[in-house]
């Protein structure tokens, strides 16, 4: 049994099923036994606590009845009678409060802030409400509930301190605000809140929080803040260096490199060589690692890239290209890079038709390392992108993994060889010692030990291990595939079977280079050892371009003979055999295995069928996500679609190449709002155009896609759709685009029509977004009263719906109203909330715009220190994301701020930068005015 007291009392059996304790007094009896779980409780004590000193007639008999009822629910053996009373059998790991306390203690001694945060987060997630929630007011539970609540608060404080260390100060300002209000005298909590405010650029609020604490202490306790808090207050007043925006946040590497599941063996010299070439030789900016599948190109590239994080301040990024179709063009490769780096490719309100040129411009002054992985099937487009970057982005370095070179000027090619083989004497049965070891043997022994715990290299098995390594040519993937065979075969038996296998023709592998034949033979052998069910699931997994979740595997790979419930067991066995890789919540095939399985899928005559299932599944996922993106699941489904981006593209490619226009339109219509939220309008335009180019789809789907595309291209389009809710949303979307493009009359008409449609259809989301847009229209006409009415109504609707983006959109209008009224404090508070949402959802354009507006409000309020910090943050993020408009705005306001403080040199630097960056976008008039002010003050 497991027991929960961190919230309402709960009991679960060993299978995780809820055990009902139906009667109130029986639940109270269980709570008493849990409170006193370390020792028996006498009958008198139980009677006193159960009936609060007013026992019924015949209390002992009544108590025995309650104990019998409890035993019926839990099992007789769970409630034991001792001479001293009754005792509940509870192991430490069976009670959530004990697990919580253990995790908190482990966090206290964890080595790093991140490790502490992981443990503390896990601990706090155990809480389902107040401790002993349903009996907390009873005398017997009060002390224990108070103790646990104090532990929880201390854990929250510890977690907040840990998160500060790795730069999460912005989110903490919001999260801690309510907690500080509920516990105004907790100095540790207050200190963390003050530091978070200061690091978020809200120095005046940090100082105000200190004054608030001092007032509370004086009024309630007649005391002053403690020495630590006074020291923090002084440090904030003096802007001491240790309080500057978190060092961890400044030095944190910008990268998406995955953490390796296993150690890299035998490549130390190769890693050093690759790093030396890329990071210390200025003439090597494109390094291509070539070699056959399975030789370890990606692992080597990743290890070298990980050691160069400090060399590239703008980031080291892995761009996976395996999911691209063989017909992909240079623009597809550029788009994959843009998406991976999180660049705002549509933030300039223009359609970058030439994505390669746009990428070159975005990276022109960036010092980045790009790892373009698995390029052999798209060599020509990768070569075109790489050549353009070499010419236009002088600080960009590129590392390519491919089975063939790009063959362009400036490329350095470095073959990746198999691991070193053991010397001949190791096969002759001589005594095993270090001199006969090799990197191939080291890899095999480590993987063997992982498969068969306790396996070691000995004098007896060394000759067989050496024979295995030599027979497999030292190809790492081949060695990893054969190592699990040690669960059923000895090294000698494996070596003998390899000799037999390689003496026979290798079927489909004939005509391949020798080492590719080796790998093919190992995959063949692994395949032959699988059951028919395992083969079927393995080959069907190959339809996924970028791995899959368990749910996707169940839906796509199952059939009448292999029901969904069996898929997990099959996947587990395939992972054990090293044919499938577990990566977090996803299951992946290594590239060589994926190619092999695709061939097998085609041989089985299943390719078209399971590609179709793959498309249908992802259409369903996209349509579900489209609904959830307008509610409380927004952040979760944004992350889910982010993870499935490559698979969604593969699904669209399959729908297009098979001529299924209906599926293509369903998919692009379902993804349109996601693309808008993520700012991926280039991808959206291209995908919508491709889907619309196919005929045979129902008219409503075509009309919806036409409307989405028209809004993205700011042109007119008929919206002839019967679905009132969808029609209202598309009218709002197109109307907003036209209004912001200067066609205000048409835009207002469409938004008003969308609002009417939404009301008629009962679509609250459609009403909320149309009201938010109309509020801005009223503001442009200086009708603040109507604007306030619509903006507040929109915010209320979005809040009820749980749509965080929508609430941000409405709140932005409310903040604009507060600015117009001169209520700077209210505007700042509203914008702080917008900033938290934008960061949570990773909406980087919104983050930059909100930081810039916050800085402008601070400057209007006379707080030049905060204004400078906020505009610097906006400039940094805009630069990182290649959001040129945001860079210009932030630099312009930094110039204004410097003029306000009399720093003419800084003002000129910032304003000249803004003029230079803004000129191509036509954003220079405001900058020119500031420069004129600078000149006139000379």
C-alpha cells in the first residue's frame, strides 16, 4: 500500500489503483495512525482523537468496529495490534511525506544548483494540496500538518535559490510574489524575491519589497530585518557586481547538443584533431567528417562540438537533416537551420523568399558552430547553403557528417576510420595484458558489461573478443549490435558464428564497400534473431523521420495481429538489442538501422500502408493540438508540436507525393495557428501553397487554407466557410493583417464581422481575440473608454479559457491604456505579466517587444538604471534571434536613455547602430530624430 497525506488523504494499492476509505471516522482513524506511524497508538488515545474528547457510548466496541472497517479496505495485515496499541505497517517509501523529506534531504547535499532543482521539483510535485487537508483542523493532525507545511515552504525557498543560480529570475518574480504576500515575515523567502526582482531589472521594486518587510517586522514584532537581508539591501543600493544579472545566465552556453547516453571510446585523438581544426585554424571553417554508416561520425562530431562551447559565444547547434526528403532544396536546409537556432525569420514583416540569403544575413555577425548531421541524401542543397555561409558569414563555422564530401571550395575533409583493432598476438592466445588492448576491444567490453553485468575481459576470453573485433572491422555500430548477444552466447560462440556468417554471401550487401557489408551483416544477424512480431514493429518504426513517442508507436505500428498493448514490450526488447535507442520519451532508430528497416518495410509490401497510417496519426495529433493551443494546454502542446516538427513535415511530404490533397489541407490547416504562434510564417506560406496546388480536396478545406495564406500575404481572400467559429477566426486573422498593413477600413470590417460570427456561433475564443484587436482599433481613434471595455472583456474571456497567449494579447492593450493614462506602475505590472508568459511560451518577438516597452515605461518614470538593463536585455535577445526590428528599437531606446543620463559616447554608439540596422527596413526616422538631438546638444 502507498499512502498520501500531502493533500487530501489518499491510498493506492501496489498496482497504483485508488483504494477507497468511505467513512469519515475510518478516514480519521487512518490519519491518526499515519501521524503516529513510528509507534503504536493506544486505544484510549485513538478514542480521544477520533471523537475530540466526546466519545460515544461503548467507545471501545465502536473503535473496534472502525478498525475492522479500515482492515477491510487495507487488508488485515496492514493494521497490527500490539500490547501498546495499534500500528499501521508503513515503510518509509510508502508514504509521500517520507519520500518528500528524503528528496529534500538529498537536494541539500546535491552538488549543483540544477541537481538540487531537479530533486526539489520532484519533491514538491508530490503535494496535491495542504497536508492532511481533510483533517487539518483536528487537534491530532495540527502539529504534523504544520511541520510538513514548514518543510514545504523551506523546499520552495531552496528551489527558488537554486533556480536563481541558473538564471530563472524573470519567472521567479511572478511565482514568488503571491508567496511573499502570504508569508510577509519570512526573510529567506524575501531575500530570494528581492534578488529575483533585481536580476530582472526591477531594482526599485526590490528596494520597495525590503521596506515592506521592515514595516511588517516593526509593526508585528518590533524588530528589524536580520544582518543578511540588510547586507543584500545595501548591495542592491550600490549595484554591487555579484548582484549583476546572473553570471550563470551570462555564461550559459547557447546550444541544443544532446547529452550522450554512453561514453565515447577510442576517439580521444580524433576529438582533439577535430577541435584543433575548427577552433584554432582560421582557414578551416567547413569540416566534413566522412565515412560509412555506423562508423561513429555523429558521436565524434558531437563530442568535438561539446568541447568547443566556449569558443562560439553565439552557440553550438546540431541541425539534424536525416528527416529531409531527398528532393529538398537549399531553402529547406536553410529553414531547418533557422528553426533550430530559433531565429525570427518573419519578424521583419516581410516574406524572406530567399531563405538562404536571409540566413546569411542573420548569421553575418554571429560566431556560431553549426553541426549539419546526416547530409548524404541532401549533399547538393547542403553544399549550396554551406558555400553561401562561408562567403557571407565570416565567423560561422560548419561541421558536416556525411558519407560523401560536399566538394566545394573551402571544405576540409576528414575521414572517420573504424576503431583500432587488436594486435595479432591477442588472437594467438597469448596472455592477456594491456599491450594487446585496442579501442575496438574497449568499446566491445564496455557495451558487453552493460548488456551482461559483471562481464570483464580475461586472459581466457581475450582471443575470442579480439577475433570478434577484427571480424567486425572495428565498426562501432556493428560492435554495439553484437554485444547484447552475450546474454545467450559466449564470446567464443559469437566469434565462431561470425566466421560462418562472413564466409557466406551477404545478400543485399553484395557490391557495397567492405565496411558497409560488415555493418549490413550485423544488422542482418540481429534481424534474423528477432521474432516476426519484433521484425514487424521494427520495420514499421522506420516511417518516423525523427523518432516517435510510445503513443505514436502504438498507433502507427500496431495492427490486428499486434495490438497496441503489446507495442511497449516489443520496444523494450528492441532497445535491449540496441536496435532502437531510447531518447527521453522518444524511441529512435539509428540512421543505418532506419535505412535497413525501410528496405525491409518495402520488401514486406507495407511501405504505402504504414506511411498512410503515419500521415493519418499526425493529422489527428495536429488537429488535437490546434484545439488545445487555445486553452490551458497551450504550453504543453506548443512543446509537443515543436518535438514533432520533423515528423509533421514528413507527413505533409507523404500526403503531397501521394496526391492526397485532402490530407495535405487538413494537416496545414491544423498547423496554421501553431506556425503563427511560433512565427514560422515562411514555412507556413510554403506549406499552404503546396497543399493548395493539389486538387481534389473539399471546398471548405481549400477556403480555410486560402484565408490563412491570404492573411500571411496581406491580401484579400473570400472566406466562404459554413463553420461559424472557423469563419470568425479567419476573418479576425485576415482583418488584423490588412489593418496592420495600412488597409484599416477593410481590416476593421473583417474584425467586426469576425466578432459577430463568433457571438452567433458561441465561440468564446473568437470573441476574445476579436475584442482584443478591436480595442487597439479604438485606441488608434483615441476612444479609450471603448478600448478599455473591449480589452477588459477580452482579458476576462481569455483568463476563463486558460489561453496564456490570448491573455498576453489582451493585457498588452490594457498596458497601452495605462501608459496613455500616465499610470506607469500599472503599465509595468501588466507588462511584467506579459513578459513571463512570452518567456514561458518562448515567443521571442513578444519577449523583445515587451522588454522594450517595459524599458520605455521605466524611462518615463525616471528609473534610468532599470530602463538601461531592460533595453540591454531586449537588444541581446533580439540580436541572438536575428530580430532586426527589435534590435533597432532597443538600440534606439538605449540611445535615448544614454542621452537622459548625459552619456554622449554610449548614446552615439547605440544610435549609430540603430540607424545602420534600421535603414534597410525603413525604420530610421525615429533614430534620425535622436541623432539630431545628440548633435544639437553638442
